C-alpha cells in the first residue's frame, strides 16, 4: 500500500487528501490570489490529529492510530465533528472509521479514490466544497466561500 496515501488518513477518519487546505497546498493555489493556510495533512505535519489530538491523551501520545481503537469510541468530540462534516460536507468520519475497521485501510483508500473522483478529469473532489480544483477552480475564484452549490 502507498505509505503516502495511508499517512493522509487521520486518526479521526478524515481523508486529508480531500481537504481544501491540503488541495490548496498540493496545487499551490495561493498563487491564484487566495490566502488560505496550506496543510500537508494531520500525520505528515507531525501531529496525530488536528481536531482530536489536543484533547485525547491516547492520540496525543501516539498510543493509537485510529479513534476506533479507543474504548470510548466514538467519543463526544468525534460525534460532534462527525455531525458537522455530515451536515456541511457530505462525509462522515465515523463511517470512514467503521469502514477502515471492518474492511482495512487498503480497501478504504481504493473506495475513496472512486467515491471522490472527478468525472471530468479524474482528479479528486474537495470534501469542503464539492469542487474539483482542477476543473472548477473558476467557480471558486468567483465565489471564495463556495460550498456544495450553496450560496
């Protein structure tokens, strides 16, 4: 399995390769006039998880790889994060983690490649706005707050 792709799956179940901050870094889109903070992903930047590692001792000390390994799974904080992502971004961290637990990381990554593939160019769709930043960058340039066909 590709270790680089594996490292882009955060302990909380986020696929960092779908994140707008990761995709902006990957495509260096600030050169198009944006001012977004770039992110290399939760694990590649040396932290265990942006949303959970600061309050979860097991993640903070690197004792578990994924939240589902914890006896408190899913914890209150993960449930809140999951609800926000399901509501705003059409994805579920808990569904991701359950899939990884039940089917393995390799199968999860293969499924993600299909699920989030742009039908136009084959690139990745961003989970935060529903856009392919190869094909639809002009939509984002025109409306910098664009999110899933919502004004």
